[in-house]
C-alpha cells in the first residue's frame, strides 16, 4: 500500500509538472504572437478549435503520435536514444503496403490486416536492429547511426515507389504506390463521422497498456528500467546490458513499424512519397512530456495530436500566417524538450565508461 501511495504521488507530481510546462509554453507563445502584432486570444481559440471543433482530426493525429511516443519511451527507459523512429516508421509502412498489395483479393479481411501489421512490426524491428548491433559490437554512436538511417529509409522508400511498387501505366515519377484493397482498411470511428479517425486508436491504447505492463510487471521490463537507471549496477547484478539494450531497441523499432503500418491501413491506404512529416521526432517530444510513462503517452500524444490539428486549423481560420504557426509549434516543442537535453548530457557521462556497451573505455 505504501509503494502504491508513493507511486500515486509521483504520478500526480509528474502530471502537474507536465501541465505546468504546457502552460508556460503557451504563455511564451502568446507573448511572441503579441509582439508579432497578432491576437493571442485568436491564436489560443484557433488552437482550441483543433479539439472542440474538429475532435476527429485531433484523434487522427494522436494515433501515430501515441505509437511513436511509445517507441521513444521504451528506448529512453533503457537510457538509449533512438533517433531513427522516422526511418523505422517508413520501413514499417513500406513493408505493410507491400504485403497489402501482394495479398489483395487473396485472403480474408482479418488475415490481411494482421499480416500488414505484422509486416510493419517486423520491418521496424529489423531496421532498428542495424544500428543496435553496430552499437553493442563496435560502439558506434547510436544517436548518429539511428539518425543517419532515417535518410537511408527515405531513399529506400523512394526507390520502391519509383520502381518495384510503381503503379502500372503511370509515369516514372509517380508520387505513390497504388491503393490497396478496401477490405484491408481499418474502420472509421462511427462516433466521429466525416473525419479520418479510425480504429487504430484502440490498437494504440492497447499498445500503451501492454508496454506499461511489460515495463512494470515483467522481468524484461525490470531489466530495461535497471539498465536505464544505472548500467553499472545492472552489469554488476549479472544483467547482460548489451542484450537488454538490444531488446529495448527491438521493441522500440516494433512500435515505430506498427505506427507506419497503422497509418497505411487507417488513413492513407497507399504509400505516398515522403508522407512522413517528422512523426518520429514528434514522438520523442511526446515521450519526454509523458516522462516516459506509457500511460502518460496516451495523454501527451493526444495533446500533440490536438496541437498538430489545431495548428492546421489556426492557419485556415485566422489571419495568422504559416510561418507564425510553425513558430508557435516550435516554441511549445522547445519548452517541452528542455528536459530531453538534460537526458542527453547525462547519457554522455556514462557512455564512455566501462559497462555500458563494452568493457573498454574510450578515454
């Protein structure tokens, strides 16, 4: 009972801290908007319209952000930084699209959707495995390798769209793959008609609950948290730190690939060229705002989904120009990611030491 009370107080404290960050960031944004000669009230009402006037749009953007937020939070729990979520998402989306096009008209709806999602998960895991093996075997900087592999994923998907998956009879510069069978599309949410909100929301909620259970109630989750808290202590306790890092990155890649597959089946129904506009990096901010709590990611992902949708409405409904809209988004993200910079500095203190990813010190 005492432990539950302590955990509850910590959760309340974390929630209060995140709400305070949001409030401060909105205040700073209001000041910037006022200095630029626009109405802060108009700006805030436009952002609010992203929820009150277009709840379906907010839910639509919340779904991929919850997945990418979970992907980032799992890696952060092991104190490793997966900056390749965008690439893993793209590869998951591409694999899911390829499976959908291959199975069109050949399998039932349920089998097809499960195959698409499974393909996305596997592709995301395999793409996350590449930098992870380089890290644990050769001590290659995980931040750098995951970041650079995002560009590799973009080029691979461009090749697929312009080559093997190009629609028949289309010009060589076709901007997307063919649409796959409607039987493989996720259902829209009946209570949010006229929007792109879909049943991937339930998959996202289930994923958050499962990840919370894994991290809090299983041996593998305990090892991930212990390695993240103190890799030296974990190693001295007999835990294989390298193996735990591999597990955390594989799970992170799985969630990123799942985000891509659900985005294909839920909204796009084909793979458009360069469709991913930084959902992976937004997921990092979602995870930081949630303090890497999988259940908290549901709230922070919903907040950023509403913010993303509200920013689009802001440009459409008010006289605030697009550059100012981007400044508003960037300011809020900057306020939230201050904590992320401190995590990066702490990571730099233990990476060169013994026991993190190898026995030898780099110094």
